[in-house]
């Protein structure tokens, strides 16, 4: 099939967050039901199209608190909560927030992010994390080579580019936020550092139903020995940056963000024998692992294209499904491709449609 | 700046991985999105979306890149050259082309094929010859974020124009009579920011728009001032549709007209790249970033015409394929891979420490030891030293492509018959 | 030794026999010339001291397996007056101070090693790199003035625009200075120059005269 | 006093001018040869490197006939402007500009699209040849001026529709001259890249189309297809290729033959570069 041309179709309706329910909404009142939201136009909409638009009144009931994506007109009717973005309504207990349909990443302290160095300055790096502003990584916030905990020296400053240079990818944690929302990162843990042995993909800009969601675990290891084609027990690390940047790579024992570390990483630096934190040289990667990495990437693309959320559970389920699909159609050549119709099939199988 | 100037930052490790997976021989290349080497990205297409144009099309890729093409035609007076009749040698040369061309235009008016053939025979003796001028087509490309005179845009424009004009057949379709011609404006607009090298997308959209382009039916005859039918429904396609032409070819008795009958198709430009020994179609942006070489190949499906075509060089056997694909133009594209940052092998990397992995069999223990000292072996900022290639370390490719590889890429395009998208989009 | 001419792309020998020096490149296990010039083969023992050949020292420090091999290089020395060398870490350069600020002195690099440069490359001397001792007390305006000629060493490729230079050594520093009155001065101490006409001393980071 | 009210005839007898129609184009070289190339490096003292290229005028006695004359200057390597981001490579910029008087139609001082197009082709051809990572944080500008385009200006009737075939000849000259100038400037290259053109030409209806190297556009009936290649002879690699035209039946064999012929043309041009560079070195050694 040289070129596939699809029929133009309408965009899939955005899935409601409260249906997908990643926010723990127990205890929250049903928005459509018992609580009178007091919309001026008496809810002429059905549930599956309830997209808030900027300026739309969400409620004037004083029991609600306003969250992200909402605002209150200061003055008389200060109970009225209005939406400030176009998106779906989400509620956590009494907190009302609107999740934008498309959004850039807003950093929060503690987020695990994947970033790309865009600029090297004298004592810090500027890192693209998919937000509105570039994040910064100070030289003082990385583990310096030498095997022991030490102060940074002038020599480190002069050779700053050997640690990270333009274009390089790293995994880091948001340590601090400035008033303007710019993030300061750190990599002072064995879990963090330069990324290699894999592929990058970005699902930024997807809000609403799709995209990476903040979860308990952003990084996990995927066992690919389940596929009978794979010899040995290779594993794949999947790193879902909260910012929508994703890194899928060959798993190396004792390395990477998915490695289980007990206790703070800073004190364990001395034990880090066999660590290539600032290496840009890839290891030898078996062909089977490469293929499975591409499959995982395809699964995530299919999830995003079909408006599903990207987290550990969905990726693992989706991957198992994709392996099944590939097994079913063993004879056809392009079992890796998960775009278009195949992606829809995968997504439908996942949500049980 | 380079023609593929949208600078894409990729880390050396990413590049090394991509290059490694794309140059695999045994199972073939593993593309990051899982496509097969010759597979195109699926696209959504519709034609006739702009009522104010003579023809239009829109194409969307799944990643959100989207292009719109509008074709508008205007009647223009042809400046008569005083030397037209003097150049006798040229007249002879164009004699054959004139026949096919005029027949096409006559057929375009919707006349019965037999009659037009007769008219054509008469006209052939005394009448003028149909010749087009490259000036009759004006093509403009608009890429958001790039200036109009950016060399990348200019390169795209000239590549797409070249494909249309290369064989000189297209402009002949615009001939009305000796005094007038159509002037065709093709406006190609990329709506989204270019997420990948936009050439295949723009070319496909132009292809569809031209297929859907219709010109008003000519009512006047010969060299009169042209008069056109007001009825848009009667307007004729610039590229006659398959069914009508098939009917005409059945009716016609002459073998030559049967050859001229199959609907020709507008040219299409495909992007092909090579990594190692693998040839990959429709590369995405990151794939292009590790390309050893990249080629844009324009092909068109012309009317098969053994009797009318130029005599072929004696050395070449006159092979006639069923689908008469014509190679119109080939251009190498500057692969952005040459501007990628190189990786540093662990053996000389001052910042990497610890035991070397299996990937560096050549690394001696001495190097490891000195690297552990914290950059004693080599100052990290010193120039990239000339070293042999190390597995797993990215190095921007130098030099060009082998002759055989370029030829193979072009051959593969022709072989794939890739130039046959069928429009399913409803008007 | 007869001077062999090499033009870009000329085969010089297998990479197993030689180490690639400046002006050469490796392609498919063979060494080729990459510039127009004359071929030099240097045995590993002797170091080539001056000029752009500085690069050799870097390669000599590479893994021991290759260190025994002779280094082959193609140099443009003697072919043309015009040749361009990039300042490299470790090179001693001559530069002119163009601008002084409290945090740094901006210089234009004029000479790298023995090579007079065609183009001007920008360098920066930061206060902490002016002296080897008492770094905290260094004041840029007490060390350099615009127009001074400074001998310095390249310590880093620096940021996108400038090379980082240092004068933290006895033989590095200002080698030529003019006074505020416009006269050429002579050094009188490790930190002072004197105007021969007015007799006024001015502060500089003075390079030790040879 | 002269009669100023009317136009007076000439005083003496005159012969009316007879505009002789010049003979049709004559082939001045065989199809297996390229025109002689004059190449010289180091002609612009202010530039880091420079070269001048001239093609032999096939028949200099004909008044309107011109050959190709190109001048190339290389400026750099030099430092990048302060605003530019860090680059681990040399930033290559190419400009191809026709002198206003280089072609039949006067060219403006602003670069038009065909000149920009040529610039992109040239950039692609050179970028494969230079070793960019030898010069981090630096830039080089390569400027080719077309002093005289490869066009026949003889008589209007021999002016065909400008199909741009001469652009291929200009490009191949640009590649060759820029290659020599880069070597002169001392920028690291993997090889001396050279340009060459081959075309499938058709003299008239009766003869079969033939493939010629280095086609002189005016001397042939019509050009069906042409191919311009930038070639690294030592590595046997192609850095830029530009083919256009119509090939009967998309025949790969014709295409391959065309390519092979242009490679032969490249090798011929490369020999000129090699010879000239050798002489440059010898001259330099003589001075010092």
C-alpha cells in the first residue's frame, strides 16, 4: 500500500475527564446531577459535549472552590466561577478546574520531566520541557563526575558542554518554580541524567482526554520477553515525562529512571559503579529490542491519536494488545505499524468498544 | 540556510539509535513509527474545497500537518513572436507535438473524438502549432514561519514548478488558440508549521488540485477572441477523466489515438532517502535527520504514445510499460544529518566515567583509567579529533551518495508506481 | 625530506600505519588529505612545537595503541601567507583588548601560536582567570586597558561567541601597553607599566619579559 | 547654410546594410568531450580563498557568442555574529549571483528565484564535500558571481524559449570554481568536488537522440533531458544531482547513461582542479 488516503472525518469528540476518572472524584458531587450549577442558559447541552469555553460561567454556588483554568470576577458576585480556557470540567472534592483541550505543560515541583538542552550558558543550561518558558538546569544541580560528592570547580564551568550540550536529552525533576512559571530542574539522583539507547517522542499539546497524565509512576520497565520472537529476557524502559516528552529505551540493569532506588540518590553516588551518566555512546541494542521499542512508540502514538490517556496502565495494556494483534496477523509484513485503522482497532480494544 | 532548514535538534544518542535501527539489513529498517520502508503516512484528502477556484485540494497528515492548494486560471493574450515563422527547423520539430496537443484541447471541449480528429488533420497542414511557454504557469509556495524569498521556499517552489514544466506537455494544455492562452496560478499554502520536510505533502496536494482543476468550455472557434460556456457543469477537466477517455479510445479506430487516450496524471514529487543500504520512502523529520542522502523524484503518468514520441536512442529497446510513468526531475536534497552534533565516544569522554560497556571493545583500560582521572587524557573542549567510527556513537555523514544508490532510489520510485493516489474525498 | 604536495581527497596511507594529524581525515580505514598543502610525517617521540601543530599534542594523548604510530599531517605552512587556524584549548594567543567591563575583558584574538589570523575571533578574560593567586582581589580595570596587547592562553571554547582566555601565569599578561597620554610604556614591575615621558605608572597584569 | 527644414539624404552613395542570416548552429566539439576549462585560484587578494573559471568559447569569431565566466570568493572561516547560537560546525552560506549583464535579459541586483535555487544546489554540493566539524563556532560565505552566462546571444531567431538548460552548465561551473576556491581558502574537504553536465539532445526529427557531455545549448536542436552532477572522484560519491527533462518511457537505462556521462564530465573538470591546485602549491613554495 503505497499511499493510504482516508476519508475526511470529524474530530473525535473529546472524552470527558470525569468519565475517564483519573482524578479521585469520590466525594465530589455530580455536576450534571444534584448540584444546581445555575447556568444562566439552562443546560441546553448534553453530557458528551460539555466543553467549557473561556468566560463561560461554571457555577455561582458558593460551595465550590476555583482551581486551574477558572477565574472569578472580583466584585459583587464573587461566587461566580468562570472558565478561563476551553476545556473539560474536572472536580476534585470541592475544587473545580477546567482542563484545557490543548495546553502547554505547566511545571509543578516534583514533576519528572524529559527535557532537551537548547542553550548552554556559563553556569547553567536552558532546557526545553515543552512549557511556555524554557526551564533551567544550573551546573550546581547536577551530579559532577569524579565518583564522589564534590563541589563544582572552575574546571567544571569551563567544560560545561561535556556534561550536556545542545540537543541532548535528559531526565530531570522540577526542583523549584519561579514566579513566572519557569522551572528549575535538578538531576541530583541516579535516576536522572542523560538519555541514550532509545527513541524520543513528544505528545505535548494534548490536553483533555489524551496525553501524559501525572501518575504515581512516570517511569516503568516493560518486559518484552512475552513476545515469542524475542530471545532472552530483554526489557524496555518507558519514561513518560509529565511534560509529554517520552523516552523509550533499552533497559540496562541499575541504570535509568525506572531503576528502583531506595533512599535519596545523592548519598548513593559513591556506589554508582558502572554508570555512564554523561555518555552519548549507545550500547549494542538487539534487533528485537529495537523492534519492540518501535512497537511501544506506535502504541503511544495510537493512544494519543485516539484521545486516550498515556500512563503506565494504558501503555502496558496497549502493548499487550499490540503484541496480540501482531500475532494474529503473522503473515502480513507491517505488524509494527499502528497508525490509521490499526490504531483505531487497538484503541477500541483497549476501551472495550 | 539549508533547504531543509527547520533545524531539528536531536541528541547524538538519538541519532545513533535512529541510524542504527534504520540501517538494519536483516529484518529491514525499523522505522520509529513502525512503517514499512515503502509505506507512506496515511493522509486525509479532499478536493474541490474552494468554490472560488478552478480546482483545489486539501491534505492532512495524522500529525496535523495540513496543506491547501488553489488553482486559478485567467485568460491571457499570447504575445506573438515575429520570428515564429522564421524558425523553420523548430516548426518541423514541433510538428508531432502539435498534433497530440491540439487533439487534447479539442477533446477537452467535449467534441466527438472522430470529428476533432478530422479537424485536426486539416488543421495540421495550415494551422499554427501548439506551443506552451513556461511563463503560463505561476506557482507560489507559502510556508508559515519562512520568508517568501527564503531559499528553502524558493527551492521547493522551483522543484514543484520544474516537475510541471519539465516535459513541456503541461503548458500545452493551457493553449486556447494562437492568440490566447490560459494563465494558471497555483497557490500552495502549508497551513501548519512544517513538522516534516513538506515536499511530499505539497506535491500530493498540488497533484490532487490539478486533477480536480476544470477550465470553462470554449465556445468560440479557431483564432477568434475566446468565448466560454457560462455553465460550470460543462467545464472540462484539465486532466480528462478516465471513463470518458476510455470510451473515446474504444471508439477511435486509429491506434495512435488509442495511445493518446488514457488519462494522464499531473506530476508528483516523492521524497526518498537512503540510510546505509536501505531505501526509505516518505521519511519523517527525525528519519531525515540521519539520512545518508535524500532525493526528490518527480514522476508523471503521461499518455503512452509510441507513434508520436521522439525516436528513442538506438541503444535502448523501446520498452513500453503499461502505465507510462515518466521521470521528470530528480534533485538531491541536502540531508539535515550533515548538521547534526557528533557524539563523543566513551573512550575520550572526560565526563563519562565508570566501567566501559560492551559497546566499546576497542577501548583500552588505559583510556578508561585516564578518563577516570577527570579529563586528563584529552581536554574536553579540544577539537573533535579524527577517529575511526565507533559503534553506537553518532557522527555526521560526510561525502555524498554512491552512484548505484542514487540510481536505485530513482528506480525504486518508478517501480513502486507510487504516483497513483486515488482521490476518495468527496467534493 | 622532500615536500610532498597533497590536495584534498588524496590518499596518504592506511590508518593502521599512521595517526591522523591536522589536515587529514579517515575514510574507510584509510587516511586522506583534507586540505591543500604539504605532507608532514612526525615520529611520535618528537613533539612539534610551534603554531597550528599544537593540535598534535592532543592526539598524542590518545590511547596507547595509536600513540606509537607516526602522525601524518597536511599543513599549509609555506604555501601561502594566508591561513586560518582556530584557537584551541591550550594555545597561546596574542590579542588586543577591545573593551573592559567589571566582569570581563573582551579581546580580539590576533595571533594563534605562530599564525597571524585573517579573521578576528573574540575572546573573553574573566577576573578569576587573570592571576593565579589572590583571584578575589583582581580588578579588570587594574589589569587591562583597551588597546593593550595581551599574551594569553585559551582555556575553553567558551560560549557561542567567545573563547575563554586566561593570563594566570608569569609569562602571560600585557606585553604592550600605551598610557593614557598615548605613549608606549615599559614594564617596571609585575603589576605596573610606566610612561617614559610623563613618568606616571599604570596598573596592568604584566607578562614577564623573556 | 544647411537646410534644416527637411531631412537630407546622405551626401555620398551608400549601400544598404544586409543582415546576413548567420549559419545555423554548428557543433564545435564532439559529444564525448567537454569544453576546455581555464581555472585559476587566488585571484582576489582580499578574500580568504578565490578562484576564476572560464570555459573555452566554442567559436570566438561569432559576435554574439559567449562562454561561461565565473568568479568565486570565499570569506572565512570567520567568527559568527554574536547573536548566532552555538554551532559545532562551520556554517556554510552560498550565494550565486548573475552580473546584471551576464545574460540576454538584464538581471537585477536582487537575487531572483533562479539564483537562489542555484545557491541551494551549490550549498548541497559543497556541504557534502567539506568537513564541517573541523571549524566549530565559525562561518564561511561562498560567493559565486556569474560574469558571463552560458548563453548564445547571436540572433533573435535562434533564441529558443528559455527553458533554463543553461542553468545546469552554470551550476556545474559554480561547483567546480567553488571547490577550487574552498581548497584555496584552506577549509577541510573530503575531496575536490567537481561539477559536470550531460544532456540527451535531439538535433532534428530524423536522427535519434544522443547523449552529449557539456552541452552547448545553442548548438543543439533541442534538449530533451539534462543532468548536472557534483561528484567526489576519490570517494566515488555524488553530493548533488539535478536531473530534469522528459525521458521516453521513464527508461532507467537512458537515465543511467546520462548520469554516467555526467560523471565523466565531472572527472574531466576535476583533473583541471587538481592540476591548478598543484600549481598553486608549487608557486607558493617558490615564493617562500
